C-alpha cells in the first residue's frame, strides 16, 4: 500500500508570505528593542549595557 500524499496547502505564495512574516517580525522586534533601549540610554554606559542585554534577551524570546 502506498501512503497518500499529505495536503499541506503550500501551493503558491508560500515564500512571499514567509518573507512578509519575517519583515513584520523584524519591525516589531525593532520597536520593542527601541522601547526598551530608549529609557535605559539616559543612564549612560551602564544603561546602554543593560539595554543591550535586555535587547538580546527579547530577541531570543
């Protein structure tokens, strides 16, 4: 017996949708990182280091 091919509904337009989703994710990530970095930048170098650490954490989350 041969297994039937799964219907993944991935015919046409999949690449474009994925690229669009990545671009939307990058814009949202930039906004979140900017919102985290801006208030902490007031504290000078220590604030920038903290903002970088939090930005890295939010990127991986």
